[in-house]
C-alpha cells in the first residue's frame, strides 16, 4: 500500500476540478443562492498566512453551502491599484503594471494550490480598464446628481514627493517614504458626498444587528457620530459678526466662561488681524497642522491663546473671552466651541491651564459642587443651578427650554450634526484610476462623455525617482478636447483613492463579463453578499464606503438593495512569537537553534523570544505557505488554520499543531486505505442497520451524533474548530471500536463503510483533496465536491439512559438519569454537582470511589 502523498493527490484533484468546471456557477432561479466572499487581496507578490486563513474559512462556508443544495457564488479577484506598486517601481526599476500582473500570476498559482473552490471565470483586476471604465461612469453620474464635487480641504503634503499623504503615512511629522517634514496645506480635490447618507448609514446598522460583530457596528456608529443639540450664536462687537457654536449640552449655557475657535476658523484670523495677533495666529496654526494627527489621537497637551477680544453671552450679555485652541478642529461641528469648564473635562483642563473661571450650573440631585474644590468636571445630568429663570429644572428639561428661548430670540436653533465627513477621493498618484473630468477655460469643469470612457491610465509613463506622478507632465494625457464646446481642455491628473475600487467590486462579480456596468437580473439574483469575511482593520473605512456606494448605486438605479453584506465575519490574526538576536536584530525561526541561540552567520548569541504578535516580514515571524504546502500539503495547512482557534479569535502559530494536523490526515488515509479493498463493493441501506450488536449500535449512534454536530458547527454557528474536534473524536472512537467489530460480518462492513463515507463528507469542506481521493478509493464514481451533506437520524442519536444509584459510604442518597456507558470520571463529575450529595460531602475527604458501570457509584468518605 502506497502511503499518503499529499502533493500527488492534491495536484490530481485540482486538475480534475478545473477540467470539469466543478465550481463554475451561473444564475439559476430554480435554486436558492448563496454568495460567499472574502475581501479580495492586494497583489503584493506572495500570499501570507493571514490570506490562507481568511480564504480557507470562506472556502469551508462555500463547500458546505454547495453540499446543502445552494447555488454558490464564490469569486476571486485583485484589488490592484495602490501605493505599493509605485514603491516597487522605485526600488526595482519595474513598471507598476508589470509588477502588479506578475504578482497576480504568481498569487493565483498559490491560491490554486490550496484548492479553493473559486469560479475563476469571474476573476478580474481593478487596474483593468474594462473594470474601471464603469467606476468612471458611476463617478460622472454621481457628479451630475451632486454627490461628487470639487472643494478645498486641509491635507498632509510632502513637498519632496509632491503628493498628499494619508494620516497613516505621516510618521512623527515626517513622510514615511522620503523622511522630509510634512506640512498641512489647503488643496482642491474631489469628494463623494457621503454625509448625505449619514442618517441612513446610521439607521441601517440596525438591520445588521445580530449578523455583524457588535464591535464593528459600534465602531461604525461612533465614526458616523450623530450628535443632537443646538447651534448657538455669540455676537462679537469687535468685528460686528456672530460666532456660531454647536453643543450637545445647551443646559450648560450659563456655565460658559470662554469661547475657543479652531486656528483654521476664518473669524479667528479676522479677529487676530483686528487685535494685531495675525502672525502669532498663523504661527500657531502651522504648528497645530504639523501636530494634527497627535491632536486627533489626544496625544498632545491642550493649549491656545487669548485673541484679545470677547463675545457677548446670548442670554446674559456677559463678556466672554475669545481663545484659539489646538483641540478645536474646523471639520467638526462649526469649528468653534463654548467652554464650560465645570461640565466638560477638556474645557476644565484648558481653564485650569489659563486660569479661567469655573461656573457650576448643573449639580447632582443629592450633592453640592464647589468650583474651587473640583478636581475634575462633573459631566453628568442633574439639576440646573445658577441659570437664571431655568434654575431648578432637570437638565434634560432645561436643554429643551433653553433651545426654545434661543429660537424665539433668533439666537440659536436645534441641530443634529455628524462626525462623519465627506470622502476625499483625490490622490496625486500615478497608479490609480484616472478621474474622468476635464477643465475648460470657457466651460469650467466638464465630465468626459460616457461614450469616451474609459479614460485610460497611460502605461508608457514612468514615475520619477521621488515618486511623483508623471501624469501632470504627460502632454498626450493632459491635453484634450472639451466634451462640451470642442475647445482646448486639460484632463484631471489626480486619480481615485483605491477604496473606490473596493467599494463596488462585490457587485461586479455577479456579472464580470457583462457589457453594462451591472446586469439587473444578475445583481437581483445574487446580491446581497450572504457571508463576507475579512479583517477587523477594515471595520470602518472599507465597510463604510461599500455601504455608502451600495446606497448611491441603488439611487442611480443599478442596485435594489440597501446593504451590501448580510453577514460579516471578522477573522482573527495569525500570530507567532518573535526572535531577536542582540547582534542581528529580528531573525527568522529557522535561524534559531533548538536550545535558543542564533545560527545566522555562526553568531551564537542567545536569542530573546518575544510574545506572539501579528506575523510580519519586518519582524521575521512569518511562515511561508509555499514551504508548508511543499512539506505537508494544502489539506494539512487548511486543517490547522481551521482547527487551531475559533474563526473570530487570533490564531497562535504552532509547529507542533501543524505536525499534529498532518498526523491526523495520515491516520485517516491509512484507515481508509487499509479497508478500501474490503469495502469497495459494499453497499448499504438504512433497513440493514435495524439489528446491530451493542458495540455496533453505539458506533452508529456516535457517527450520527458527530454528523449533526458538524452540521451545526459548520453551517449554523461557523465554529469550525469544534466541528473538526468532533470529527477527530469520532475517528478515535471508530478506531477503538474496530477492535471489537468482526469485519467478516457483512453488516459490520456496511457500518464501517457508512462511518467512513459520512466522515469523509463531513471533513471534505476543510480537507477536500484527501477526501476526494479516499471517496474514490471506497468505490464511489461521483466527486465528493458535488455530494450532499450527510443525513443523520434524530431517533438514533438519542442516548439510551439508565438510572444510576448514588451512595455515600454504602447508603443510598440519590439517583440520577444518565447516558448508558458513562465513564467513571464523567459520572463522578455529574454526581459532585448534585446539592443532595454536596450536603453529605461537606467538610469530608473522599477516600475512594466505587463504580459499577450503568448501575451505581459509591463515594467513600472519612
């Protein structure tokens, strides 16, 4: 008998699946559909273990749903535009397009080696003009509906690279690429009006409750950040203008002791000019811009300065000093806040620093507050005090009454605001989708004609040594004709944020070859995605943008749904301990000796082993999937990443674990191979199992219990690790049972074949190759990938029960119904939980336990 050869088996079945088109799928209105999708990868060059885990989880879902009779859409493609391709172009002197497509080719081979059940006919890369031409069309249609617009905003700017940087690309105030100091400047760019959908995005989170992780829903709710309150006007005599603030606590209006304006607020500059503080403000504003990221993360001390002017309190006409402060951001609210130190901790700290008054205007019902003895702000609700005619009101009622008075006087109004800001989509990058707009001296900003799309990104362009986009200097791209008047026009040279491509790709997968952007019948059948799988790091931006795009495309008439993803699974990371050599820094696991010394260049230094953390090339704690497949096979890798931890938890890498997974598959292979000749011609029916010996009956009961457990864990709960554990437990039980089963008996052979076939069917979504091979070895001509999920008998899985008599020191104290065949340890554990028995064991020492299986248990105490 030839032993288990995973590489030969896996290549054999991958070829058969591909040749027979097993995973190709078309719309079929006569079958229920199921759309499972993992977040598609960026073609960075190699897949990593995070990819392997993500895609294995998705593949298990896809295979289980096929077995349950669903018409399953399980596609794969490539999120292909982006900055890493440009970095590679700089480092390696290779064009981003060539680098990207070369990586796609290699990564596709890697994914195929893992046996994922993708419909590869639906594959596309987002850098293909056949994909992004529709993205350009959507942009133009959104522009015509007022949902895309051009405006100024503050951006991180690297002068050396001549580009805008995301906050994540600014490291300690410097450009992550070139190290130059980053400045904040005002630039014009393109935006999507996502704020128009803020309330719907917030409200529709309720539809996802119970289907998405609570943490993700909370993160999105906080990011949208709905606040209900009031806008209040404070008159500034010096400039004869009103400053409008937004507050969620109008009940604290009588506690205002200062106003603070963002240094970007236009009235701050106007006031500073009137008080000869212009230069001081501009210098302060520049410093705040540099520290913007730290300010947003509350990593810097709150500071500001007095602007030399005051505003009048709208109700008391008291003079309120005006400050500018670094913690007031122009993008949030109105760019101005009313400072109430007694009831806002941020204001309290600012007031203490600049010795500003603290006025208590809300107190707890049972406590008096003294400003001079307060160590922190009181931010709760309570009873209004020191608030004129509103004194004595409950704070919630006071909010309403004060706003009513302000509205009556024309000094304020009720207001709902959102933290969410419009989505800036302009990037001064080359490797991205061109924005299809044209600038004409006569007509202004004009969209390209739809029939002229796509505006193709020229592939003959070269990025310069500093990474600057070549598009502005490329005459053949920039110089064009105005679509409206026919005169000279100039193309937009910014490209889309790459989040745009990933905001609708799931819809294109339903009809990737269609000449229209989205085929109405296909999207109506396949959408929404039934199960979406990806990392928690995408909880806000990608998922929020995809939700927005779905609603926008619905309103353009392309989609019929409100939400793109019905269920969401955020899988945990793959983590591994790190190894650090005092001489060589981070080193790979294979560079560490078994006794913990560095092997690199014969070093010999003692290696420091760090805590498990996310696998990363920079810390060398990575495991190469190719090497694992070469050594153990894809099924072993799939089994380990599915079994080692629940899907939503981090998976700690273990070399012993991968070895254990391999040994388990080898056991199954040998078990089937050793009995294959005996079982190949055997067939069976339910009727033939009516009369079984007690060991055979118990085996069959365990088999059907396992099948039900796997079904519940795989399809209903997505607890793949516990489902796999039940398969492993059953294999152990089966091998023990074979010692008692006489396989010369035909009924026993039929039972063994049923046991092996049902086990292979249950395991096949996780380890499809070995299961196909062994399914065939057992005499089956069909593909296990096209078989149904095995059935189980509810009647059969019910345990036979017996009455277990419980004695303490030989005297009957209780009795309990338990499963027949219960082991001594299990019986004792159950008995020790019974209140009656606990009473007799209190303060006693157990000397012995006498156990008669299926009859009695006697606990002997002193």
